[in-house]
């Protein structure tokens, strides 16, 4: 048997370090066994998936050296490798399940589903919605079908009992069928959900081992059942421990930078980041802290993975990155520095904004420093304003952060439109509204256009600096966050 593993990210935002973490372990496992590692783009969410995000995923994984044997850019015998390009085949498999009695058309509306869930809660039944709850009487089903009402295709699942899942790290795991819902397989727009597409694609691409995050463990009963329904052999399952913040919560961008591009832009070496990810719940046989991708692959054993939640600590990553930098020769260090930021492509984005603002070349370093630095050295005093206080600015920055997090593209005009919309909704002059944004991004209000600056430094660093500014100004408590979220929804509705 040829070992075949895959990583299947969704192109819906900045490339996540969790994607790199799972890709690293899949690649090492496959190549250590002389097999193949496949990259598949799971873009079934057509409203959020973008070509830009897909390209960032490809670029960031290549930067880390986590290349693949088959994928959307290199091709392969099992393509296409984008789920959107495989859309035609999923309906056939979903309808085949209906014919076999393993799935059904569900015409329930979202309002009806809410009522059904409320009724279960009132009865004190702690279970998911089952086919028995969802299927309509035959006459009502026929009526809605004759009216061409929208429907989804759902899978049939047991009402109760236990499901045994064999996991490479955990052994046999028992899960309660009562908590497993009649999963939607095909949405009303004809696109498959992750669960159907994942099973069909893994089978057709001959995936032998599915190494994924432990958040998918609770979905394993559905996947096992689908393999049984189709009459296919199920790949071996391995659920990796989730990356954690230092407070042991699930790694999130609110508490830790999660974008691969953030670490690239901040001057971390690709080798150091891969090294650090390799230490997330795994260790070399000789317990060495510093190792290359090739060394990890040669010594790789999946059984050395620890189930304790590995903590992604930026300070430890920085320490390890320092070790890599200090092991370079002077020439290598200079090459790394020049390739990181002081390269022609990046400099040419900045120069048009500097030439009109300097009289001597010695001024350039000072005026452009924020384009190359990490987090600006700011304090609450940096935000002093004759009319508005820092409490106001925390709210503005939080609203802007949420708006920018929802933005799929990243260009100066769109960034300005977002800022202007919030300022108008709050009845604040745009000049005043942008002052804390200037401070957050450049550390000063005497910079060139802040929306130009954000376009240059990129979405990940820009959003990280805004989050940093919010924390410098005292942050937002959980109680205040709920109020802000409600107020923001009202404001966003007017955009």
C-alpha cells in the first residue's frame, strides 16, 4: 500500500498556522513512508472563498518548504484538486445515497428547524435532530416538492447507541450517536458540505491516512457511516491535538497572531517556524530542540505525538528564531535581511510615498521605519486628542478591526470606505477617526496616508497592530465586548 495523506484548507482568509501544522505532520508521515502528500482546496463555501486567499495558502506553504506531490498548481492523476471544480460529481453520490435509503430530501425551513430545536430543549432531550424529527408527512413532502421548494439532502443516522472510532493516537474512542445530527450532505445551492465532499474526495484520491485536528473527532461517526453507506474502506484516522494559546484556550487571532504571513512579514525564518511547529506535541528521538524539516521527516514517528494541547508561545518561537539567525554566517544573515524586507519589490511600494516627504536620504529610515518594524512603540499618551478620549478610540478601533476582519480583499480604497462608513455612523469626522489608526499602524500621526500604509504592510500585520493598539489602550472586557458586538451589528447594518 502506498501511503497517501492530504491537507485540505479552505481559502476563506489569511493562511493559518494551524494549516501549516497539519500540513507538516501529513507531509512528514507520507514522505517518511515513501508515499505522497496532496494539497486539496476545499472551497465549497462560495460566498467566502477567494482566489486571493487560495494564492496566499499556496505561497505561504511553499515559503515554509511544505511542498506537495499533487495539487491545484502542480496537477496529478486524481484532479481536479479544487472542490468547486468537482461540483458535478457530488450530487450523483448524494442521490445514490437517497436511492439506497441512506439519505433523504429535507424541505424543512430554518424557522421550522428553530421550532424543532426549541421543542427538544423544552422536553429536556439532550440530542441532535434526527430523521424522525425532520421528515415531513408524505402529503406535505409531495406538496413542497411539487412547488419546487428549496431542499437539502441529509444523511440518515442512528437515533441512539454508541459509535466506535479507531484513532491512531487514542486507540478506540466511543461517541454517542444521540449527539450526531442528520448531517446536511448537499446544500440547497447544489454545493456539498465538507462532510460529503471530504469523504468522496478522500476515496477518489486514494487517501490512506487522514491526519487532522482533534476538532473533527466528533464528526468521525458521520464519516465512518458514510464510508459504510458507500461500501468503501475508510482511511486510518489520526486526530492531532489542537494548538493552544498560553492560557490553554484554542489558538485564536484575538489572543495570538495566527496568520503564517504575519510571521513571514515580522521577520521570522521559515526554517524556524517549521521547526517550532514540529515541536508542537512532538519531539525528536534525541530531544533536540533545533532541527530541519529533513531531519524531522527522517526521524518521524506519529506515535511520538503527545495528546496534551501544545502551547503556541510567540516568545518561545522568537527565542528559537534567534537560534537560527545566530547560526547563520554574516553573509547569510545579510541575505536573509535583504530578502525579508529590504528587497526591490517591497521597497518600490514604499518609495512613491516617501519621495515627496524627504529632503535628504537620511530622513528615509525614520519616516519609513514602521514599514519594517514589528509593533510600534506606543503608549496611551500616544493617542492624546483634544476632543476624544481613549475609551472612544478603543470602540472605534474595535469596530474597524471587525470590519477589516470581514474584508476579503485588501486595497486602500476599500479600507478607506470601511473607515469612512464607521466614522459616519458614529458621527465622527474622518480626520479624528483615523488618528488612532495612524498611531496603531505607524506609531505617529505624521505618516503618509494610513490606508496606503495598510495596503503596503498587508492585512495580517495591519490587523495585528490594531489589536495591539486596543490592548495598549486597556483592551475590551468580556462584558464590554458583548455590548460592543450588539452595537456594532446595528451600525454595520447601515453600511
